[in-house]
């Protein structure tokens, strides 16, 4: 995978850990994103690190775009734009919610999976994909 960063809010080390974790669990995210899209339309896979650090117990879930559209904050507006741009046949959006001092920080990634998947939904990646990072 290739990474392109545009996020100045978090450290490069945090982004590198998140990207490595995304790669390691990409099949599960692809299944979640594909099923979420089929059942609820466009949306994002949200990875919540506020209660559990990155690891086997880190919760993640699919949130439909309409829930972000209902919010009027800058993060939700940016995320809504990113969600409206991805191609659900081979891409998804992942959002990390990170604790930062007394507030939350968000890392948004547009993920492109490999062209050939072992199964129609959520196989293993067999060549490089692309991750674009957005704030």
C-alpha cells in the first residue's frame, strides 16, 4: 500500500501504527464496509481507540453517511465529502477516533483495496492498494 498524508494533527508515529493496523485487519474492514454499504448505503468504518488501544479488542463499526450529514461540525462535513467521493466497488472510508488530551482527534483514510479479492466480499488483498489520508 502507498500512503499519502495530509493530516497535520497527529504524529507520524500514530499514523504509521494506524496504517499498519489497517493493513493487518483489511479483510475484516472490507467485509464490514461492503456489508454496511449494501445494507445502509454510503458510510464509513469507524475505529474507536478512545476506550481500547489498537489491538484485537479495538471496536470498529459501520456508520452510514446520513448520520454524519446530520452533524454540522467541521469534521463531519469533511467526512461527508470524503464518503461521497469513494467508489464502493473497491474502496471504503476508515475513520479513527483518537483520544487527545481532553478532546477527540479524527484520522480519515480513503482505502482502495486490491482489484482481485478471494471472495466477492472481503477477501485478502493480492496487490498494493492506496490509502489517502484526510483531516
